[in-house]
């Protein structure tokens, strides 16, 4: 019983060690640091794609500017995209 009394605090420390390392490696909660930079916003073209195109199409791997223009022009008509959204979508399709 005497040995158990000496080992008990060590066992508690060893059990708590993973919790301490998780707390150190976890990202801080958003807004918890006053000088932290804002989270990066997704590209406008990506937003347009996700809102209008992703319902029917997978995310693009990358197209030539000519093919991207053709696709974006077609989708501009189909999805009734504004001129600004059309240009953002073209930039997203052919970075």
C-alpha cells in the first residue's frame, strides 16, 4: 500500500500529460487574441463556383484561359451571373 501511495501522483501526472500536450497544440479560439490576423477569406471566384456550379460540377483542376472563358461564359448565361461574378469565376477556373 505504501508503494501505491508514492506511485499515485506519478500516475496522475502521466495520465494528464496527453491533455496538456493537446491544449498546447490546439489552435486558439477565433477572436481570442486581439492582434491575430483575420482568417483568410475564400477567393470570390471560388465562392461563385461553390454557390452556382458545384451543384452539378466537381471543382476544376485547372483550365487554359481560353477554355475557362468558354466555360465561364456558358455558366454566366445558365446561372445568371453578374459581370463581376463572371470575371471572378474566369480567374478561379484559370489561375
